[in-house]
C-alpha cells in the first residue's frame, strides 16, 4: 500500500467528537502509559489508540506505522488547539455550546446504535434473502432502435412505411434527427430509468422484434421505436456484495429500532 498523509479535514472532526464525550469532573489519577507529554500534560496511549481507531474506521483502510507517527503529530496539534480554545473561553460561547451538544448527541447515538447491533447481530442466514430481494428489483435492460422526427404527420407516414416492409435502419439513417440515426437508430442497451418516461413505458410494453403501433411523443419529438431484445440486468455475485448486503440489513434493523423508540415515546410537535 502506498503511504500517504491522512487529511486534516478527515481527522479534525474526530477530536471534537472524542472531546465532547469527556466529563470535566475530576477523577482519581491512575497510572497510564503515555505516548507524549505536551506542556506538562501526558497524552495517554489509550486515548491516542482510540483516536487512531476512529481515523482508521473513517479512512476505511489500515493505518501503517508511518501514518501512525503522522497521526501522533496531528493529534498533538489538535490537543494544543483545544487547550488554546479552552484558554480563550470558547467552550462557553453559545454557538460553540450548541455545536458541542450536537456532537455529543451524535456520539451517543452512534454508541447506542453500535450497542443495539452488538446485542442484535445480523446473521449470515439473513443476508441471502435480502440479496435475492434486491436482485429481483433490478430493472431489465433493453436494446432498441428508434426514429425521431419533429411532427406527428411525418411519424405517422414513417410508421405506415415500416408496417409496409420498409427497412427500419435505412429510414432511421435518412430521416431521424437523433444522433443514433447514423447507426440505424440503434440505442444499444439501456435501462428504462435512463430514458424519458413516455419512451421507457413504450419500450417496456413491446416484445422483442415488435415496433410501436403508434408514434410516441416526448419533449424531444415523435418516436417510432423497435425493440430488438431484452435481458435481465446482470447482478454481482452474492460473495462480492455480501458486506454491502449486511450493511443494508443493519440499516433496516436500526430503522425498525428507531421507529419502535418513537412508538413508545410521547411526542408533541410544535413546528
């Protein structure tokens, strides 16, 4: 893996989140291993390890020994910035208090969700049914040709000529105003959601080899459409997306948990 510095923009919010969960109340001193001393204050290895763990999770990749050294320098800088903010009394400013409260809420929510998922883990047996359901919802792909003209009268005449045996590709090359005309109107493979609604609906109603009985109007003009073939969209293998499927099931589980919390709460909205 190539070494690269972790961005300050990525790691700076992590210190805020870590700091907002700490109490200002004095605690009994315990001997702990430290990784540095800054202005006479020791930085414990446990605090720094937690910081590295959070950065690693955000980065989505392992932290190398070289990057860990960089992180320590960055962590020291951030701690110095926090000390300066404390000396300036920023923690008492109303807007900062609001930000800290919001950050504290985010940390606690994340901790509660993690606790819930730890106590209600997603099993492998739940993943395949979710994968199958997602695959079943994948749209079909279509291979079609079309001829696009400006007015209905021209479209009606072209439709009549095609029904009489005219060659679709030749007429598309001669009369279609769409760039695909030079390729005989061939649009290649596409999914319905990539096309305007009237066109997509018309294509989905056709069988391979069929042509629209009447021209189809869209904001681009009038279309004569011929469906060449259709196929089910190719799905990635279960093993390739297993982790993503697990995340989907977890999100659904968390959503159900949050909905249950709402059901059991007394909520009065005022805005």
